């Protein structure tokens, strides 16, 4: 068992190489003691100590020690209004409208395995893979029974936390804040690393010193967002890719989130992460329960690289589901950048025909196939086939594509409605709105109120009708605007702040229905590119369209930043045309293929217009995808040269398979110069093995490659890339 509980109620939770310790302290308060590298069980009793306070800190009446204060101690799950003045994870407003909270230990349970969270996505584990601790704590004033869940993975350095609140009283109360985790660090040298961005520029790595006070990374857009990813790491100031402390926190949630970090006057750093609280409140009636989503926490004392690899492995094996989770995904060609809205079945078929000859395995028909949709101004919600565009219907096109030997995939944006649509004419009230207030449009569209069961039924039926009409094996599920005027006609005034969370729960329910009805389906999530690239989506869809920016050079940054938390196998990446449609940049066809190779590989261009030389390259790229698949998608990723650091003139990363017998290295020159150093030190190989560079035939030992490095040994132009395939020489 990887969870130890002493008689004096010290709890020690161990993963493969981390320990997490807290205890029941003075008066039943839950006090936090340690999170970091594994420590032995021998000193466990030593941890039942607490910090002492200065004279002016409030002291709970119940405690016997004059010097105990919740304002100074590192608390396991912080609450508001009773003497801990730092950021609070939980705030409950009682029936009288007073908001103060005070939770004390009641009981605990330890068991093997991991519970799922009702109605919400989460990592999963077998009885052998994980152990779980539940702590019950009670706020006697409100009757809020708070259960803290902790699961530790035995073969990983990951642990998860989530929280449940049950109303055990006979009066309703409001949960005003409920964060899923709270960790108090006794350290002064931490920095905050997070992934900020924008449309077409997702997940840039930013790292800041933590000043005294509070910093918040959040989304209030109703989705996890392009702007901030629900991932943050606290890292020691000396942390690099390969050394130092890195604590990662990733919320399994696709709605409003917040990670708040406070460095206080006692040099404690508190991190809380969960549902964003300013647009949240939940009325909990007697007997009801509320679950907060899961946070996945990973600690590494070998820098950011190991933290990322831990997330990658966990998400591939214990978050993604379904038959595709580890399987090679079909190489796809998507018609969006080839045709935008202007296509018919002949054009699509001509793309499929040419693509098939070159080794591409699936045609994805993007936006524009339904209703009267010829631009982004109309028809979202009208999910019936436009037979003027697809003459003979969808079934005929899909059959022709299947007859070529290719799969067929289709685009939906289920959660949306255009005011110009048949659906809006029939059900104007189905758009999220505040009666009497003007609708805020974005991309000419509104969001459907999927919290209404009849809306979910309508969407399920529409998708089912299309799915059952043809052999569709893939869905791209898009979402192209944030939520505004978040308000529900079904909720009473005192429950309107529940709306954002209810929206997310309704989305989960719809996704669940679809994946249950079509268990073989491969779903690719999308939100104007990577606006919902989060672990909640990966539970339903093992790949996500990483960004609408398909420029290979921009994609180097975007895919590098995304890899801080998410595995390559989840990142949709396509070769597109030049000049690139987003940036107008020209880059070599080879470069575009090399970058997309480190993602779920595909094309997004009019393949009928390629030159013969480019078509030959497509064939080579498709073969390479199959050849490298196992190493790139199931191997360990090592980031080697960051495009975010120094002069931003180069980038490199590599993947190594499990037995270190094969590696694939990616190197790019973004901005060349006369004296650009081309030596890159590799990582993750076996120092004692010899490796051959498959293309050149040169043989190197693992220690040379990792210590002296590999000399790319030629002059690169701007935007040139190389992929080096290394294989063990026996
Ligand atoms: C946004 C997506 O990110 C694009 O790939 C494309 O599907 C468009 N929507 C279609 O409207």
C-alpha cells in the first residue's frame, strides 16, 4: 500500500518517487507538511509539527496551543473567514447569508484503485495501479461534509485530487468557492511557469518570479481557452529541463478555471486550482452533493522534462480512452484550408482520390456541408446535408471514398447556432441569452443552451441521423466562440451563477452519449484551434486540433509549448499550403512535414494542386509517419533546444522508445546566422549503446551523442529542418 496512516493521524502518500504528507493537527485542523521527492517512512512522526505564529494572528478557541494559528500554518485545504487570510479553496455561505467556513477532520478511508467522479472526466486506474485516500472533514456550523480525495499512482510520479461537498444539514447553503486542490509550499525560491496564448498562438511558455501577493491564471470564457491553459507549474528558480524541482498542476475541466498562487508574508507559497470562483456559486440543498473536478499533480526533481514525460504517459494510458487511445491514427486530409466553404462532392472526391494515391488514409469533410452554409454567417444548428453541394447525398460520397480504401470523417460544431438558421427560427430561445439584453455575437453565432435537455436530445438526434446515414469513422467537434450572457431560462435567480458549470456538465453528458452510442468513433476536439486543449477533452477525444495557425514555424513554438503537459499523440498537426494562410510565410514542404510528424499527422491543402515533386514528398512523409509512429507517439519525449529561449533561432526535441533502441530527433533552424552552433546534445539514450544514424550510416555511442552532442554538420537556411533516425547497433 502506498498510503500510510499513523495512529496520530499523519497521512503519507507515496507515488513511484514522490511523497506527500499531511496530518490532523491541533483541534482537528488538517495541516500540510510536505510534497516533493520520496522520503522514507522512518521519520513520519516528525511531521506532526506546525509553524508558530506572531502575536497578532487569530487563534481558534478550540486549540490548546497558544501559538497555533490557521493564518500561519500550512493548511491542507484552506477555508475562508475563520482566521486563514490567504486565498481560500473553500467558501460556504450559510442559510443566513454569512460566508465563513471551518472544516475539521472527522474520518478517513484508504482503499486500492481509484474512484471516478460522477458525470465528470478524470484519470482512471486499476486496483493494482493506484491507491486512494478519502478524508472527511466537517463544517459543523453549516453541516457541509467535505471529502478530500487523493489518489497516488504507483508506477508514476502523478497523484490526483478532487473534492466533494455534501449538505448534511436541514438547510440549503451556497458553495461560493470550491477549488480542487490546495498546496502550501514552504519555499522561497519558486517560480511560476504557465502556458498563455491567443487564437493561433496557443500555449507559449512564460516563467516568472513569484512576488509577494497573489497571481492568478484563469479563464472566464466558458471554455478552458486559448488565452490560458488550465496548467501551471511551480518550479525552483534553478530548474531546467533536466534538473531542479517542478510541480505541475493540470485541471481536468473544460470550463472556467483558475489557478491562484499566493506568496505570503511568512514565505509560504499557496497554490489553489479549480473552478473559477467569481462567476460561480452553487446552491446545495439538504442531502445533495457537489463534486469539484480533478487536478492532476506531478512532481519531478529532474526538471520540467521529467514532469512532462510523466503527464504524457499518464494521459496516454490513464486518461485517453477507447480503441484509438494508443492506436495509430489514420493519416487524414482535411479540406478546410483547401476549399473553405466552397466545395462540392466532386471536389472532395478529387482530393480523396489524389490523397489516396499518395498514402493518405482518411478524408475529413470540414465546415460547410450542411443547411445553407456557404459562409460563417448562417446555418449552424441545421445539421442536415446540403444536397446541392453533396449531390447524391452523404452516403454516396462516403461510399466512393470508402471504395478508394479511405476512411471518412466529418466536422460538427454542435454547441452553436446562427441567428440566421432554421433552428433559430424555430427555437430562438435555445440560444444562450438574457431576456431583454442584446445578443453578443462572435463569428456571427450564438451558443446553444445545452443545459436544456431538449437541446441535448436535438443535438444527439441530429448527430445520430448523420452518423447512421453513412460509414463515418471520425468526428471533428468544433467550438468557435466563448460564452456570453451566461444565463438560463430554466434556473431561478439564486441559481444563475451555476450556469457555467452546468454548461460544462451538460457538454460532458452529450459527449458521453455520443461516445457510448459510437464506441469506435475517433473524435478530434477543436475550438478555433486549441481553445479547449485540456485533459477533460482528452478523456472523450484522444486528439485535439492544436492550433488554427498551420504555419510550420509558428507550430514549432505551439507544439513545443503544448508538450509541457500534453503528449504528442494528442496534438493534431497538418501540412498546409504556402504561402501559409495565417502568416503568409513560405517554408519548405519538407519542414512542414517534419513539424507535423510530431503530432497526429495529416494534410490540410488542395492536394490536387501540388507539384510532382511535392507529391513525391507526401509519399515519403506518409511512409515516415508509419515508420516513426511507435517511437514518436508511444516513446518518451525530450525537449532539447527551446524556441522560447535565448535568441529563438533554433529548436530541437527528440523521442526515444521504451527500450532505448530507437530515437527520432527533430532539429529546426528558425533564423540562421553565420556562426549558428549546430551541436545538439541528445537525451534519453542508453549511454552504453551504439546507435547508427539510419540516413548517413554514421555510428555513435550513446554517451557521445548525449555528452558531446550531435553535429548537424551542414549549413541551414532559415526554416530548414532535419529529422534524424537513430537505431541501436547490436
Ligand atoms: C475553426 C477550426 O479550428 C478550423 O480548423 C475549421 O474547422 C473552422 N473552424 C471551420 O469553421
